[in-house]
C-alpha cells in the first residue's frame, strides 16, 4: 500500500504535468519584461476585481498587431546583404540573369558615378 507521502508526490507530479502542458517559457529582453510589469501594475491599480495576468495582457497585445507591423518587423530583420539580394532579384526579373559579383560591380560603378557627381567642386584660387 502507498504511504501518504507517495500519494502526495504523485498528485503533485500530476498537477505539475498538467500546468506544464498549458504554459510555455519564452525569452524576452529585460527592458520588455520591465515594460510588461509596469503595464500590469497600471492595469492592476484598481479597487475591485481580480488581478490582470501577464497572459491576458500578452493575448491582447497579439490581437493588436496589424499586417503593417509584421511588414515593419520583417524589414527591420533584414541585413544590408539581404537588401542587396532583393535588388539583384529585381534586376534579374527586369533585365535577366546576373551573378552576385557582376551585380556588386555594377552597384559600385553606379555609386562611384553618384559620388563623383555630388562631390563638392574644388575652386582654384
């Protein structure tokens, strides 16, 4: 027969496994955590009702994200190399195939012309 301690441990393990299935950990910056806690504190500054949980705040925030926000995040995640490759793919659609090296050379030539055209003119005194 099981002792009371063993029964208690089994119940605790079952409860922990159920709650573990419902919750997940995520990594966020410490600044984001502070901002979330500040918002929760503001939301919980009231005289009646239960406290607002972080999950509720997070779910609301997710519903407020628009396609424009998603596009902004996607653009922010791009490196300059990604942008250059995007330009190259656009060039390929318009003008046909070009290697990465050839495209870089073409960009350098165009940029060199830009620099030469916009450089301040030296005056001889």
